[in-house]
């Protein structure tokens, strides 16, 4: 019996390790857009996956839990700092268009940023976004609506989107 | 900007190269202490307390591990039993872990309360396992005659249909806390939800022999016993729980507030203020008022074909004018924000504000150059007002800033929560007077 359980745990851990290798960059980019901080994003990704590994069978939907945990860890860190780090402060090389995008996203409120990234970049429907950020689908749709208007003003104002 | 344009724009993120030095998962150090040590101590004490009478202390210690921090006192002391939920301090090193521990402590406290007040007759409760992820906790009776599961969380789980009408008639309401009776589950269980603004407690009942819910004369779980027990829980929570426990976990954004549950997110944000005084001075009008109507016919221009958001326009009747060119008794139309409307919107808005609130108002679409926001008032907003900001723009008659997450985060007005309404009003008046 113990051997069967051990094998099951091993398989699950290997699955989470695979998930980590396959999805960490995507999650990191989403968290970078959310936080504006490459290091914070990397720490949140690693910590979320590590926690998932430690919790093992207690998680029924590991991937969604990991996304939720990563965003909450990042949110907690941002709150502890008291502000969103401006992307220009980050000593990290990235294409100009991506820099412009991150700066535009940084003008949004935290929940707006999370909603935009999770919905428009990752593709989660509003219902799933709500679960990840601790909100309601209705509120998420409002966040998206307000964000669209604000991003339109920021991005088009800078002549960045029409091209 | 339509959806596909925004999606295309966000693909620019793909061009950013990720880190090349990812650590191996197994090499990432865990952070079990000191938070987990405290949690283990607390759990061990609570469980031992509950099970001592049944001679099961040894089993409790075996389940949770030996306490590492109990040099004196020991588990099960009366003081520990009566202590309020230890919401703070908790290390902010790991937000999700803190949330998990905090909520688990609330779950254990409920467990203690269950032992102290007595569960409905015939129940025996024992801890079983931690449920899924942060916020889950269950007390499982499966090895006895039935199962009694308690879930505690700061976020509403998707199986609670709050704030929508519950599937079955609402059983009781207690101010902000509402007790809902859920539908009968697939396993023949009955679920109840005690919902606070930022905390839900769900209880599912799995009685042996099936439910005899509608007939309290038969054996089984009695509705009146369950409702009575819930009232005890609600009263104990109100009596012993620090407000912080019900408004989110330390180290992370406050949990979902009433305002967002109401379906409004940020509304027409025109600025943020660092303090109540700044908000009072920045507002064009500050009025004490009652809500006399909620109109959902104002359709907001929405460019997402999948959404059906509308603006809400409430009508206030001013009972007191603290600032501004508004008369007592005037009807004040206020564009509040976007929401998904349903037939209960009026009732829930009244619940949100209470009988009377203080509203901080600016003309709808008023330019706010100090916040870099220009005036773009649609024609139909002529003569309307809007909330001065999405943060703290309404203070209800319980002295709570109901739209206040950001201001509270910035250290203000923490001391306002729960303050008697006249004193809140006095402070606002002072802030306005200081401005001359």
C-alpha cells in the first residue's frame, strides 16, 4: 500500500516539475506585466510552484492554484513595498514595444492589471480571472472595461497601437 | 480598443526573454517556520482541547505533531479557549501561507466553539484533513455517524451563490452577516453559509440516514438547531474577532469587500486621496444622505460585445450638508459606477450604505487636473454627481468607509472603522473647517 502511495506522490511531483518547466516563463511574463518587477515575478513563480509541490495531494486543481498563489504572493510583496516599481527602474533588457506596454499597464490599478494580463494575455475567461484574483466575474468585466478605455488613451496617445 | 487589438498588443510580452537561472523546485527552501510552528502549536492545543474529554489527546498529537512551543500552560487551558482569533502579527514573508494559516486558525476557533457551545444533538466532531489550498479546512465526521464539514475563507468559493439569491429561502440575516441555506447536495447533504463582508463560513451537514430536514419531529438534523447554532457562531465572531480578521489577511490585499461583491469595480474613478481630510477638502460636496432610489437604466457605452454592463444612478436625499451648494432635502442624482444589474440591486445597495451615509461628491465628469484627469462628462450626466473617488467615498452609518480599501491600506482611516457615526461626522466637519 505504501509503495503504491509513494509512486503516486512521485508521479504527481514529477507532473508539477514538468508543469514548472513548461509554464514558468509564461507565468513569469504575466507577473512581470502585473508587477513591473522581473525579480519579484521570478520569486513569485518559484515560490508558488514550490508551495504546490509541498502541498501535494491537498490541491485539486494545481495549475489554477499556482496562478492564484503566484499573483497573491506578488500582490503581497507589492503591497509591502507600498508602490509599483516603474519598469524603467528595472535593470532588464527588453524590446521597446514591450517596455511601452509594461509602462502602459503600470498606469492601471492592481486588479485592473491582473485582469488585463490574465484575460487578454493568458486567455482566462472572466470567471477564472475572478477566482485567481479573488473577485467576481462581474467586477472583472468592469476592470476589463475600464482598463480598455485607459489603455486606449495611454497607448494611442503615445501612438503605439495603430501600427 | 477592441479585444483582439489588445490581445495582439499584449503579445509583445512574448518578446521578453525569461530568466535563464530558474532554480530547481526541490532546491527552493520551504518556509515552514515560524508561522507553521505557531500553527502547529495552535492546532495541537485546539484539537487536544476538543478531544481530551473523549480520551483522544494522543490521537490529536499524532495527527498534528508534537507542540514545539508549549513550555507552560499546555493545551486546553481556559485562557486559550477564550482568546480571540490571533490575526496578528503574522510574518508577511509569504502572503498565501499567511492567508492559509489565518483562515485555518479561524477554522480551528470555530471547532473550539463547536465543542464549547455544543453541536446539534448526536454529532461528534473530529478534525480530518486540510482541504484544498489556502482557506480550506474541514472537520470530518466520516468515521462516526455522519459528516460535518466546515470551510473557511476570505474569498467566496464558487459554490456559494452569494450575492445572488440563494437556492433556498434565506434563513436569517444579521446585519452584514447573512446566513444562507444552500441546496441539497448530490450526496444528500445540506449546506449553509454564514457570509460576512470578507469572510465566509460554509457548513455542510451529512447526517446518517439521510435528511429529515423538513420534519423536525423525526430524528435527524433539525433546522432550528442548526440555525440556533449559527446564531451563536455569529455572535461569537462579532464579539471576539478583531475587525482585521474579517477584512483580509496581513500581507496581502484586503479580501473581497462588499463593494466589489456588489458588482461595482472602481466606478468612475476621478482621483485618490491620502486621507479623509484630503478627500473632504477635494470633494465639491459632502452630504449626509439616505438612498431613496436606484436606477439601472443608465446604459454605459460598452465596447466589449460579451458584456452587458450598465451604470447605476442612485438618488440621494440630503439630510445634512457638510459642504457644497446642496440643500437639505434636495434629491441628488449620483452616477455610481458600472455593475451588472439584477432585480436585487436596490436592496443590496441599501444594505451597503445602511440607513444613512456620508457621501463625498464631485460633479460627474468634473475635470480633476491634480490627478491628470480631464472632464469628459457625457451629455446625459448634466447635473449629476459622482463619488469623489472610488476609495472611501461613502461612509456608512456604522462609521465604516465602505469604499475604502486603498485609503485603509495607506494607514487611514483605520481608526474610523466602527467609530460612532456622530464622531465620524465631527471629524469630517473638522477636516472641512480646517480648509476654511
